[in-house]
């Protein structure tokens, strides 16, 4: 804060200079820009026990970036930021492989079971966490719109990774029940996780397996117990009691599945929340917290623009995922020309970090961005990001606004915190935070970095998805 104040005048003068230059050189004057403050700001807080609130029929859970779980424990932020990008690419490759397999009508061969289910959970790239209660015990879990089964690590554990809260102990909960293997819930696992439920013996409980591509997994029994979302009780909530779990889940107690299929939290709470949920993903800036709102009364949002809705594109073969029709992109007010807009549906995902576009679409975006964001020293590419700058000499810069347009005239304006990825915290390598897919026929992904400081509203009943600008702040 002190640093900011001390330097307050300099940025102002720079802006003035930029403004004057713009007037001087009409050719480079683009209207639609946002101001980015530099450099990057590290987080410093705790990851556990997030708050909750009830308001106008909605249940609101505080949501934080998982970086909070590292607290002051990160020795090398550059390394963490760089590793995350590499892992993000692995997640996307896994998703593409899964989509290709599920979408194909061929019978599944054995190797499919080794394909990653959803996500880079184990890769540490699913970045947002909330705290819920199961049987009265607090559980801080990762939020994932790309998977369905909610699970927590369970006692006694055959093998559990280390978590910060005490393990869930089913024997201490009188309301805990296992789910029989001849139930429809057990049968729905095949659809939701890609693996059928396995019948245990005596009693014939339903055992689940969720396996991720790199050997990470959770295995255990399907059960139900009381879930509390803030003060809202959900009786007989079906979840996985994980007895054998392995992966980089970042010290959390498990995962909250917000996908579309019948076993997801959204489906199981339809009677309470009407199939509505929304979130505001905060940036990693210190103090930032966002929210997961369950329930549909939009008057609780802190949006600063009207909500615009677009249709969810149905895809019966990929029932977990949410698909949208991207019809256009503009950069600094200039509409990109590319024939692939509107041709295929894009996945919207809270778990992928960097948005991926088909190669020709990305090329058009990159060219327009470079044209408008010119005059800054360039920096080497890093991993999937190929449009990088050295901004270490600047306190703030004007960045062309990127807007994504969807079917039905819906628009998502990418927040200034979602345009650049800091590969180095000193801003000497700052990259455009969107990337190209390898092939034109792969599925594009609207990822979490570009969804920051937006209210993203999922209306599964009306089958539509809404966007509005919101500066995330729970407290
Ligand atoms: C499942 O099996 C139990 C015990 O064998 C039986 O009582 C129950 O009716 C079965 N339920 C279904 C849905 O088939
Ligand atoms: C939403 O909240 C407003 C303002 O409190 C209230 O008037 C309205 O009845 C609520 N709508 C629903 C559907 O609960
Ligand atoms: C996307 O929307 C455009 C414009 O409304 C429409 O022409 C196109 O058919 C849609 N594409 C898909 C995949 O639904
Ligand atoms: C980035 O720019 C600064 C200031 O202009 C310069 O001192 C530094 O060497 C550059 N860093 C890299 C990695 O190019
Ligand atoms: C809206 O902003 C107020 C004031 O900062 C905050 O208390 C509240 O939690 C916010 N609501 C949501 C849904 O984030």
C-alpha cells in the first residue's frame, strides 16, 4: 500500500503521457482499454474455514484461491506460477482425450479407464476452494464444475494424502449410511465418473473409483450423510467416502463436484436451489475473496453490469460438462474475423487456468492484441503462452479490453486481472493469458483466469449461462 501511495503521481503522469501520445498519433488510438497495475502482488492468508451467509433464499459460501493454502509457505512464486502453466497444459490434453473418447460412438476399450477423468485436480490446477460441513465436520474442498462426484478423505484410511483438517470419521456420525450397489445412485457412477460402481460384499455397498490420468485417484465407498452448505442442510447427500486417495489436492479435504450429471451437488440440491448456482472467482491479489452462491435470487449479486445470458449447448454424450456457443471476440473494440466462430461449442470450466482457442482464432486474437499493445519490450514465450512482454519498467499500463461474445448477444468482458499471466512476479515476463489449441478440431475452453471478477451464473433448469461484471468481494 505504501509503495502504491508513494508512486501515485508517476503512473498518473505516465497515463497522461500515453494519453497525449494517443492524441498525437491517431492511428494507434483504440478506445477500449483497461488499466493494469504492476507488479504482481503475492497472497498472505490462511486457507481454512471460509465463511458463509444466507440472504434472500440464497446460500453464499466464501470462496478463495487455493494459493491461500500455501500461505507464507511458498519459497519460489516464480516456480509455482510456471509449474501451474505446464500442468494446465496436461489438464487440457487430458480433457481433449476424454472428450474425444466419450464423444466417439465406438465401444470403449480398456485404455479409456486410464484416461484422466476430469481434471487436473491432482495437478494442483483446480484453484478454488470453499468450506462445507459433512455430519457437522468442517471440510474445505476444491470446487470443480468439470466433475460430478463430491468426495472427502475418510477414516480409516488405507492411504490418504496429508490434509489440514481432521479426517472425516463415518463411525462418529449416526446419520452416515453407505449406498447399496443395486441402487440407481450406484448405477449413475458410470455416467458421472466413467467407472461403474463396484459391489462390495456383505453388506453389498457401492464402491467407487475416480481415476486421473497420471495415476492419481480416489477410491472408497458411496455413502450419504447430512451436508450443510452454510446453514442450509442437505439431507442424505450422496458423496464418496475416500479410503484410498492419492494426488496433489493441496491440503484440502476433498472435492465438490458441480458438473451436470445426476450425482453432482447441483442435481442433488435441485429441490432446494432450483438447479441454480453462480460464482465470482477472485484474483490472487492479497485479501481477495469471492463467492459461490447457491440459489437463484440475483439480487444478492454485486454485479456492476446487466447479466447477459447464453444458451447451454446440450451434449448428451458429455453430460458432465457445460458447453457454450462462442460467436465472436473483440480486442480493444475491434471485432476479430475468423470463420470458426459459432461453428463448434466451447467448454466453460472452472478448473482449467488458461483459455484455449482453435489455432486460427487464436492467431487472429494474437495479431490484433500485438497491434494494439505495441511499443512494449517483448519477452520470451513460456510453455503454452507465446505473447509475452517485459513490463518491469512500468507501474501501470493500458491494456486492450478483450470481450467474448456468445450466442444470444451475451458478452463476457475479460477483467484486467484476467488478461496477463505473470510468469515472473517482477513483471519481466508477462504473457497474454490465452493460448492456442494444437488442432482446429479440438474443443475450445473458457478457463478460470478469464472468468475472474465476473459473476458466472449457471441455470441448469433453464439451460442457460449468464455473465456480468463483478468485483469479487465476500467480506
Ligand atoms: C437391493 O437389494 C436389497 C437387498 O437384497 C433389496 O431389499 C432391495 O429391494 C434392492 N433394491 C433395488 C432398487 O433393487
Ligand atoms: C429476491 O429478493 C428480492 C429482494 O429482497 C425479493 O423481493 C424477491 O421476492 C426475491 N425473489 C425470490 C424469487 O425469492
Ligand atoms: C452459434 O450461434 C450462431 C449465431 O446465432 C448460429 O448460427 C450457430 O449455428 C450456432 N452454433 C452452434 C454450434 O449452435
Ligand atoms: C526487463 O526490462 C528491464 C527494464 O527495462 C531490464 O532492466 C531487464 O534487464 C529486462 N529483463 C529481461 C529479463 O529482459
Ligand atoms: C457483496 O458485497 C458486500 C459488501 O462488500 C459483501 O458483504 C457481500 O458478501 C457481497 N456479496 C457477494 C455475493 O459476494
